[in-house]
C-alpha cells in the first residue's frame, strides 16, 4: 500500500512525518478509515482527504496518540511557581498571570499548571490558563476531567488526594481546578498559529517539537514567541533543549 501521498497530507497538516508516526501505525489508521468510508484503495482515499476536511480530522485522531500524565517533569512546574513568586507577583500588584499549554492533549498538563499555582497560594482569580490541541477527542476527554491510573505516575501523588475524587472509571478532578482552564481547538502548525489568543507570561510547548522537521519547529517557535510577553518564558521538553 503506497502511503506516501497520504503521509504528505498529514505532514503538511500537523508537521509530523510517516517515520515519526510509524509506518505500521499509519497503515493501520488508513485501513481503519478506508473501511469506515467504504473506500477500496489508498488512491481514492487520498482524494477523499484532499476534498473533505472532516476526513483528515478523523485520520489525525487515529495517528495522534497522547502520552502524558500529571506533573510530568515536575521541575518545569516548580520553575513556573518560582518565577511567579520572585518576578511576576512583585511586578504585578493586580491583574492575571496568563499561561498557555499547547498542545494540551487530554488536559493533564494545563490542569497540573493550575494545581501547582493553587498549591503555591496563588488565588484562582490571579491567573488564567488557555489550553489548545488539534484533537477534538483529546479536548473532550480533557473537559470531562476523569482520569485513569496511567495519568498518575511517580512517587508523590499527594495532589491526587487534594484535588481529585475517586469515581467509577478513575479519578475526577475538582471544579476549583477545572474552572481555571479554558480549552479550545487549535493547530500549532497552521498559518501564523494561535490567532486571537493574546499574550502570555508563560507558554508550555513540551514534548512535541522533537517530532517536527526543522522548518516546522522554527515556524512553531516563532509563532509561540510572538505570543509571549517581553519577560515571558517558553517551556519545552527536556529532549528539546536544542530548539532555538
């Protein structure tokens, strides 16, 4: 099965190539969507992708598999809290700290930011968190805010007792944290990226840049830099420190 034309459509849409997705994973996703659409061959399916934006969305949902958990790389959240205490609060007697999580996947990262800030003593009315992702399915799960055990890793799970209630199927996040985060659909790679979101004191874009080719990395970082305040911080993943 010739997947190259389909892989190119995905690369142009989200900046991720077939090798990063995995050829087998891509083939399985394409077969699943061809079956769902009643399409017998990849050539016809490629035409469907070009003609129907909704079908591309369905395929992306199958190839973008979230891998995230609460307080992943906790040093980043500790650094944010330190910045807020030492720099932002002394310079802002009023107003809101603005933070962006992009992409936010199923919500663990932006909710972690909210928990870290609340646990540091910052009142909920002093900060605002926006969270965007390309996956409608991930955003739906994030808004539902019920998580299984795989979202809780590491030794220190004290935050779970403070902010979650055990429910059938997992743990439900409390309203006090949920109301701190606004989720919306968005694509980091498209056009200028993130239109209408304003500027942020901190942007978390972690563990995604490494999957992009160099031109896409540079474009995304430029777009994010435009959204930072003059003293704003960009948080990337530990393996993405090469990005400039």
